[in-house]
């Protein structure tokens, strides 16, 4: 399946959806947003990363803020950094040509996160989607990417296995279906709600699966009667 540009959704939405489907719906369907310390810290980190467009470091070309898109996934977004390492090979499927630069180059997407590595695959899926975009745009194969975490101050290698690619494609397809329905998914309250900047907008105590609107209204009316 191939999507048109009019159908493109935000690539960053994959991370939101994998983390919390309702959070994704509030951001990408209802266009709601709120800041907290964690989101502000993340925005500050990304603004530093995107300060310069391109620079060369010891034979490695660093491209910041590169715009990405994939007709296969129906996604568009922006990479924090794409590293291009010079290669001596002229026929390697892992390398590509770059305008204004001689030789062949091996691309590697690098995503910056202000926190620490997660048990969830949400960050790895986001990075994998960036790799798929680059593969389509540059006609190249990318096997490895990296995620830099602000808490550990280290880069973690991410291998783009068939399993991760399949999961990324399936998630992108699911997001398109939910977006077309235009219905924000119900909330599944959990520990992650504590750090979510949309907690007050989400109202997890009133929209959870086990909560009924009638019960919520009855409780509010009861509180007002007792006052």
C-alpha cells in the first residue's frame, strides 16, 4: 500500500501512539497540547540539536533537522540528526550519493531523547520509521541507528530487524485507520499518566474503561449536596 502526501501523518506520532493511544489521539486528532517540565526539557534538547544545519566532523557529515517522508508508511517528519559516514565502496547497497559531496556515504539516523532508555519499543519504532523514510528518499538500505538519552549521556545502538520493521509498519497502518475514524481512543490509566503533560486534559479518572459517565455525574452531584 502507498499513501499520498495528503494522507501523511506526523512521524513523531508513532512514539506517542505506542506510549499511549489516548495521548496520541488528543495530540493528533483533537490537536491538544500542554507543557510540563519533561516536555520543556525535551524541547530544549531538540532546539540545541537543531542549531546548525550541516557540519563535517572527521569524515562524518552531520545533517540536522532533515525533513523526512515515506509513502510506504504515510508519514512525514524531521530527523534530529542523520550522520553520513564516507565510504570507499561505489556499489554498496548501504551507501548513497549526496548532492554537493563527492564519494559514497553511509547514513545513520540519530534520535535525541531527554530521558532514559525505555522498556517499551516506542523510541525504537520512531527511529525505525525515520530509517524507512531515508531508505525511500535515498534508495539505500539502513541497518543501524542510534538513540542518545540525556539521562545516561550515552548513545544506544538500534538494529532495524525485520521484526522491528514489521512492528513499525503495522503501527503506522493502525494509526491511519484510527485517524480516519476520528475517534480518540479511551484511556488506560497507569503509572505513565503521572508524567504526562496532558493529564488534566485527558481526565483519566472519568474516561477510563471501568468508569461510567453516569457514576461520575452522580458523584459530583453528591459532593455538591453534601457541601
